[in-house]
C-alpha cells in the first residue's frame, strides 16, 4: 500500500476537554505520523467553506457554528494507507456505532460533536490539506 497523507481535525468539543494529546497518541499508536499541525480558531464562514459538500444537509448550519465554537487542531497525518487507517482509528460518525477503542467511541459526545474529522478519500485529502497548509508547512 502507498504512503498517503490525510487531513485530520481535532474538533472544539475535544480541544475544550483538553484531549489533543490523548487523540494524537491514538494516531501515533496506529502508525500515523503527524507531519503538520496547528491550533486555530475558525469563523463560521471558514467552516462553511470546508464543509461545503454538506451544505444541503439539515445539520450544516449547526455543524458550522460548532466548528467555530472553540479552537480546532488541524493536522496532516502520513502513513501507509493513511486515509483508511485514520478513518478506522476515528470510528463511525455516530459514537453509538463506533467500535470499542476508537477515538469516537472513547471521546465523542454526540453524532455532531464527535471529536475528530478525517478526509474520506485521497482526492478529498489533497483539497482539504491545501485549505489549511502550504507545502512549506508539511515536513514528512
Ligand atoms: N454530522 C451531524 N449529524 C449527522 C451527520 C453528521 O452533525 O447526522 C456532522 C458530524 O460532525 C460529522 C460531520 O457532520 O462528523 C460530517 O459528516 P460526515 O457524514 O462526512 O461524517 P464523517 O466523515 O465526519 O464521519
Ligand atoms: Mg466526512
């Protein structure tokens, strides 16, 4: 399998509860390398552009407000099959469906406030990484 990069976000519900280190340990324990990382505060409009694909869904407004409700940690994870591996470590979108030991099973508060974002495909990952990072900020 090829070495890939994927975009991860530690969401405001998790940064508020001081879980950045515990979540990063899950990534590193799974063999994912954090090759870029920064803590930022999004505006609802910036969150809206990031989640544009969901703009027709009923939860879009709430999602954008939530993503702007506190700091997020945006990061690039690198490794063999990083996109799928990260999704595995994250667990299902709804924590009720997330497998034991996954980030969302352990830390998520609800289907909306579910602690982490991860890109869903290599093509999406490239677009999402470029939204937050310049090439100079990626140090593999
Ligand atoms: N979301 C929500 N309600 C839903 C489905 C999703 O609030 O019924 C939020 C949740 O924060 C989720 C994000 O919208 O992580 C993006 O949804 P997606 O289906 O892409 O899930 P993910 O890829 O994050 O697992
Ligand atoms: Mg998604």
